[in-house]
C-alpha cells in the first residue's frame, strides 16, 4: 500500500524563484491568449459574474475585467494578490480580490462562470479535492459553467517509460541558474510526486509537490457526484480529448 501523502511546499514553489524562473514566460501576450481561450471554451459572455480561483497574480482576471466581465479573484497568496491589485490599478479595471484558500470558498449561487486554470486542481487528498469541486459547484447560479484546465494524464507517459518511471524538465536562466523539475508517476495512486530543485546564484532550494492525475471517465464521475447537471471533456482547442491531447479540459454546467 502506498503511504505517501499529498504535500505541497507552497511558499517555496511560488516565492522569489517562481518570479525569476517562471514569470518571464507568462507574458501579457500569453495571458491574453489564454483569457480568450477561457471565454471560447467555456462559452462565456461579457457581463457575466466570473470567478477566477485560484487567480494567482491576476494575469487573467484583470484582462477579463477589461473585456467586460465582472470578476472576482481568489487566491491563498497575499503577495500574488498585491501584484494583481497593482496591475488592476495600472490597467484601470475593477476586480474584487479575496485572500482565500480554495478549501474555504463559501460562495453560494453568485457566479455565471468559474475557472480553474493552469493545472491548479488536485493538490490535496481525494476527499479534500472532492469538497473543493463541490464548492465550485455551489458558487454557480443555475446554468452557470465551470471550466477546469488540467494536464493530460498521458502527457508524460512516453518520457516516464523511457526514463525509469521519471520525467525531468530543465529550465535555464542567466547562464548557470536552472530549475529542475523531477516528476514520478505513482500509477497506483494516480498522482505525480515531484521535486523542484532551483539553483540560483549558487544557492540550491528544493520544493516538493504532488498533483492528482485524472482519466476522463474519473473526472466526469467527480463532476456528477459534485452536483453538476452536465459535464464534458475536451482538449485544449475544444476538440475531442485523446491520448495525444496536451491538456484535459472539463466543462461542467450547474
């Protein structure tokens, strides 16, 4: 029996090293493209009350607000929320930001649309994650839609098979600085267990995390038991989900 427990070193994963290694790739152009994808895949329309949770540093929420959505953003990270509010002020948009852990969301019938983007779901044990999914459902009005964006469970399988059950990503910045992401797929638990090692200015930091991997039938069953009236899966372009899809997208209707 597998005794490893889900764990995330949140502050290490999303601290200064995140700003240095990851933020440069999250360009305004990419954020705009992803916001457009959210709207298209979810069938969302300007004027809707929109929940972005977790919203991170507001890179989608502020853009959506500029396009006519009434946006509420929620995140556990006060530093990210400060960044989001600063950008909102610079853009001249109004977004209601909440310092809130997903496990504490208590919205009730307030939104026409909700989004969880960038593989932000599945970091806790199954009981907790099922409860979070029910909280997304409760946040929606009747007919409201929730769009969930996740890695495909098949994304790393070729690499894992070729590298003795592990997948390794390496990102270099500024010569000698690098971030090494080592991921191991636990087939029994259907989870990726990972360690991110950052080497920056000669300093080494290690952060652990794990995330649940879902097959399409499994996540659809989770949506049904969470109370969604309908749910369907698709790929990142809105087409059929296949083993070659990069992302697993789920659209649930309340």
